[in-house]
C-alpha cells in the first residue's frame, strides 16, 4: 500500500492513523520490533508509551505513544527519523496482519 506522509499534527508530533481496530498488544509489539531493527534503544515508559533512543555521536530520543487506532511520535531531543520509524512500524503491523 502507499503510505501517506504523516501530517504534522497540532501537537508537533508525527501521527500514524491505524486502519481498523488493531490490538494494542500488536501495536506495542510492532513499535518495539521496528525500533530495535532501526538500532534504537526502546524503553517501556507507560502502558501506552515507549521511549525510543538513538545512542551514539548524534544521540536523539523520542516518545512513541500509541492506542489501538493511532501512533504518535514526539521528538524529545536530537533528530530521530520519525517518518522512517512510523513506516517501519506500519510494515511490522502489516506483516502481523497477513498471518
């Protein structure tokens, strides 16, 4: 499918709307997996939030909050590729769907 570039939402974050009602656990799993595959350190923050950190010379962090119908990536510091991260998450979710 074609991914729409996420609109810069009012909150200043990047938003990805999920189609249908995805299980929250599946969303959580996809975020953790996509982040790790991108070499990010993923830390559980709250039941609906994960901190994504890029460790190294150009360190950066973002908070990923999620529900069963959308994912929001908020840059905290530095520059995490929010677009790439959302795309990777979406790919993980589509893989899970196809089982």
